[in-house]
C-alpha cells in the first residue's frame, strides 16, 4: 500500500533502495546476456569501430555520428523492458522488446536534443572568463537536475508505452522524493566511467574509444532501467 501526502493527491513512494539497485546490476546483465551484451557489441561497439575506419569527409562523418547515436538509442530502448522484466522475475522475448522500443527511442531523441542544445551553449562559453565559468556551471547544474528528475525516462516510455511528454511527466512523478538518491547513482555511474575513459583513450588503435563508448551506453541503458524497477516497487 502507498500513503498519501497531506493535502495532495500523489502517492508517497518509499525511498529508493540504492544498495538494492547496485546489487541487481550483475544479475540483470548475466541472466540474459544475449540482448544486453550482444546488443551492446552489435549496436554500439562495432559501429564505433567501423565508422572510425571509414573516411567519408566532414559531412559524411556527421551522418555517421548521427547513425551511431540512433543505434545506441535503439539499444537503450530495446534492453530497458528486458532488464525491468528480469528484476520482476519475468521474461520478455527479444523480438517483443524490439517491437516495443519505439516510444523509448522517441524519448531518447528528446534527451539527445537537450544534450546537443547544452553542448551548443557550451561552445559560447568564454573559457577562463567569469561569464564562461557561470555558463558552464549553469549547464552542469541543469544536467545534474535533469538526471535526478528524468533518469528513468526511457524505461518509462518503453514499459508504459507513453509519448515523450507523457513519459517526462510520469518520470518526474516517479522520481519525486528520491531525486537525491538518483543523483547519487548518476554520479556513481559517472565516476565509474572516468577511469575507463582515461584508459580507453590512451589505448592504441580504434578499440579503446569504441569500448569506452560502449561502456557509457551500457551504463546509460542499465542504470535507468534498474532505477525504474526500484521506483515501481516503491509505489506498491
């Protein structure tokens, strides 16, 4: 049963169990590794290697970057319902997960547009100046706030078949009261990727950057799905 906050109509969820989210990470991956790890290799790592081998000029490289981003978003949307189902002791066939991925891709595209907008604003920052420091601080704060509110956006859109705007409202409602915990998980994910980035970009050849990119998308797909599953349990 959920309780009601006085004077509101929204259910009060239990605090998100951060330790439980972390404990579920390995089982969620290795119980059904084909879509999670195989999909990562096929849709994220391999395209990263192949596109770095192809010389197509600046315009062609832009198109390849967009294509890689779309494949990675499809990966995140595809594995989200599989991971959530595993946490709930259910199974979803890979074909069904692929068929349900469209709302998640749309939500991921909206997030991607916000990221691109933030990166564009970052280009206007005068590095070393007070104005540049303030702009970068504002962008970082907005990114952290967005992560704490919208962490489960893609799993919400996929699992509940919602439009991007409806998924934003649902994600914001789910994370209410748990945003500090979700922010801590997001920061933990970032800190985990930092040493991998240092190692990957020092490695010779094309595989280092591609493997780091795969690791980043792996975290971006896995963590929101586990957070979403934990938040759903808090609603019960």
